[in-house]
C-alpha cells in the first residue's frame, strides 16, 4: 500500500545522521524502512528546517522524505510549531495531487493535526484514513511537569480532538492505552505496536569501550530534569556506603561534545549536586555520540539506569537489552512493558535514590545475576522488539483501519471534532 507518514519536527534524516536523533526520528526512520521491506511505499512528510534541504530525498528503497515549507526554513522548537501546521497540511495535500496515499500516519499530536487537515483539503467524497501515534501525551506531561510544561495551551483540546477524530490510534505501550481511554478514545479503535530496536546496530556480541574504574553504570538520554539523572547521582554516596566506592556514572547525551555538555544548565545543576555529595569525580559527561558508537558504550557498563519521572516508551532500555546489559528502570510508562522485573532487569519506584542504590548494589555484587538478566534481556529484545515485528504489527493496524467501520464514523463527525482553522491556531 501507499503510506504517508507525517512527522512535523522529527525528520528521519536526523536518525540517519546520528547525534541529533531523538526517539521519534529513529522510530519514523526504522518503521518506514521495515514497512518498505514488506513491500509498501512510504513517503515521510516533515517540515523544511534549513534552506539547503532538497525537496525530495530517497533514503531507502521505496522510502522518500519530502520537505514541506511550513514556517521559516530554520530550526524552531517543536512547542513553537503549532502556527505552521495549516501550512504543512496544505503542502502535504498539494503533494498528494501527484499520488494519493491509501493511508496517512501522523506521529506526534501536531502531525496529527496536519494529517487530518490535509485529508479535509482533498476532493469531496474522497476519504483517506488517518492513523495516529502520539509518542507522548500532553495530559501526562502536564501531570508531571506542571508549570514547567512548555506545550502550547491549545494542546489541551486539540490533542484529544486528534485522538477522537483519527480512524485508529496506535499506542506504544499498555500504560498509554489507559491514558487514551481517559481522553475519551474508544478502546476498539486502539492498537498497540511498540517502538523497536535495530538489532543489526545493537547485536548481542562485540567490542566494549575501555573503562577506568571497577564498575560503570550508564545513563543515556536528553539532559532535562524529567529524565531523573539526579536520582542516580544521589545513589552514588549510598553505593559507596554499601561497599562500592569505585563506581563511575557515565552520562551520554546533551547539547554537543563533552565540553559543551558540561556548560549546559542541566549539566551544571547535576554537577553541583555531585560536588555537594562528594561524588563529582565519579560523574563523567560524554555528550552526544554517534549512534554507531553506542553499542560499545553499552557493553562497557555493568548496568544501564533509567530513572525518569515518566516515560512514554523509552528506546534506551531496548538498546541496552539488545547488547545484553541489565537495566535498572523506574516502573513508569513504557518501561514497565519493556523491562521485565527480575527477568531482564530490576524495577524501582520513580525518584527514589535509596531504591536505585539498592538495586545497583545488588547487581554490582552479583556477576551471575547481571549475566542472567542480560541474556534474558537480549532474548526479549530479539524476539519481541525487532523493527520487522513492529512493522508487522503496525501493518495489521493499518489493515484493520482500511477494512473497519471507523472511516464512516470519522467522515460524518470530523468537522465537529476538529475545528482548528482560524483562531484556534
């Protein structure tokens, strides 16, 4: 089938380029490639964010990226993109005049707005089904971040409207299903297809990076407070008291190389905490690194620690598991699905340094346990989270959408549920 993907702020080209890629970039790139391997033709629409980008870029066989002029041709923070979604929708609709898709799949709530609006601009009587993956929900973000949430205020009503008006929602974990039901989405229109892991990039065996201390624990992700790196730093003196003084916390992620990262406001806050606790020499910031360097970094660690306040899904635990490394994970969001407690890793309560230290001490003291959890994690990643399997589950959701009755329901009610022109934007 011919599938249009809409990913307004997260281009798959960033995933191919490496260090600037986030979870959605990787997801869209890998899912598109896997669907193409199943014989589908994928066009990914994203916003032009640089003047020198070509209009169309073929990145894999049967997969191309189309850059749509929507707002200035420069980087714009994703929370500032809402005013440009109508322009993005118009550009998509015009491109569909060349070849209309069988289905459109929006990624993130603003992409859903653009996808739905693009279908409304087509010829009268022509229905293009819309599938939506949110990747993160505003209700969850507001609950945990409160006044620190930088989402546009309109998200409060536009995101639920997208959920109600799309033909099908693909959730990435069971926790998201409960949140979607609370938003008023009928469970019969919700499918689950998780994120995946690149098993070729993250194989089970290979070289490990050198480390200088007896033990290394690893934290990977953006440097923002909600990722909870401070929880791991606060666990270090507790580990020392438990008999593990020679532990390095390696933090990968940030705004540039190691020097640039240490100038970041969140990095400075974390280093101040480490200095106050007397563990500054145990904390190393690596900064951004190319994705191809990550397998060796994962294998250099005794454990990967993921301690966010909340997590819509989280690809890092899958990458660690694929490399055979046990994961200590806060029991929140998608981490409760991917990391099986006492089998592929250990669950801990969120924002709990004592529990984090206790779990890490247990792992550091028992090499056999680390190896057992690592082997089980590797098996789970390969059997459950390959992108080919995720693509098959996504394809099943597409076929349900095309053959179901939701299309007639949305065609009748869309204008009522989705009033986004004019003042709403």
